[in-house]
C-alpha cells in the first residue's frame, strides 16, 4: 500500500515556491500580433484572464484605470495578471480604439495578425498581445498579491532568462513554422512562471502575509501541500506533522505568518477549487463528493459561507467549451 503522506512530505522538501508554481499553470493562450502606425491607442476591457503585451519594435505606453502611464521600449513586455482594463497607446493623447473592433487574419495555426485602421505595412510599432488563462482565477492568493502591471524590464534585472524567453517567442511568431502555436503556449507557460518566481523572490517586498509564508520554508511547505491537494480535508495534526512541530505551535505560527487560522485558510482553498470545478461545468453533487461531503446541502452551506454565493451561481455560468476540455489541457487559440 502506498504511503501518500510520506510521498507528499518527500515531494515538498524542495522549495515551496517551486511546488506552488507547479500547481499554477496556463490552461490556454490567445495570441495575436499587430503593426501600428502612430498615432494609435487600444482600449482593452477588463477580463478574468491575464493580459500580456510584448513590444517587438517601436515603443508604447500603458495605463490601467487606477495607475499612471508606464513606458514600454523595444524588447519590453508587460503582464496584467488579473486582467484589469487598460490602454496601450503611442501617446497619452492618442485616439483609442476598442480592442473588440480589431479584425484578424490567420497567419498559421494559432497565430493571427490583428488589423485596424492604424495598421502599418512596415515600420511603426510591432506589438504581440495575448490573453493568458491560468488554471486558477483572479481570487487566488498569489494573483491577488500581484501589482496591476508587471514589467519584464524590471524583472529581467534579477533573472536574465526573461529576455531570452521573449526572443524565443518572437522567433516562433516571425518564422510562421508548423507547430508554432504549441511551442508558443509552452514558452508562454515558462515565461509566466519565471516572471512570477522572480517577482516573489525579488520584487514584491512583502515581509508578512501570504508571500512571506511562501518564502518561509516551514510554512511555505504547508501552503504548498494544501494547494497541491485542495480536495483533501486537511486537519491541524497532519499539517503540524508536515511543518515538523507540535499541533499548538503549528496553529500559532501559521496564524502569525499567514494572517488567518489554518482551518479558515484550508476552507478558502477548498472552496476556491470548488468554484473552479463548478465554472468548468462539474455538477454540484460531484464537487461535494470530491471534497468529501456526505450531503450536497452541507457542501452548499459551506460554499456560500466562504464564497458568499451559492454553488448554483457559478454552475449556471459554466462555460460549455471548458467543461468538455481536460482540466490540464494547454491550448493556443489566438483571438483579437
């Protein structure tokens, strides 16, 4: 008989952030490119997925609704991890066009040229834009802690791999080779993980809360275990064993570093996972069973207590396409 607890403990002897990133992956990437003649501006609406822009040549500025203009030069990229509404433009006073108004022309499988009235045949600013769908939503603790925008020019100072990944993505688009879509999806996955890791290690500056907990070897090991097995009904005895201290000492240390009790954190993670399953089209009864509830009604009460809405609120909004796709699928379907 396999000892799953021992295997999990062994798996978590590596750094906790690695384990957390292993559980955070891309489920899909929409990818397009556009060459624009000045003056130009594009208004991107808010969305659940993250946004990504890479300036292959030229320059641009970007601004979210609550932020200031930031400059992007040739070779710069920006990640909007929670998909807030923003404007990408050649200048602050440039006229803007809604992103939905762009046309598209397929270049090869998974890659599209985006067309608008400011499209240039040559010169101008060449922008690669994408939507990145993580396997978690914007309420995940890691995404909630991130700033509205993350610039690779800031992060590349601490990780020289970032410019190389961007250049590799650009070559795949420029060469229009067979299979470029699948390779781009995997490169984007690696790039996002690298940016997030670099931000956590060097850029966030948090000394307490969730980021501090992930950085802490003992508490981070516990958080990684909870997120890697959200369907498991963790208790303090099991979690204290993972940390290697007494049950009472564990509860006190966890609450001091993370900012909430272990039981509350476990409940939030489990219901967060339940919400994702429901949005993927899973039936409420099946979600309740996967989380170990004897009755659907008791699960529904727990779900509403943590999330604020009943399970039916998310089940009724399930995406039928995502419901048919494998949970671990990585796809590349470029859209405007």
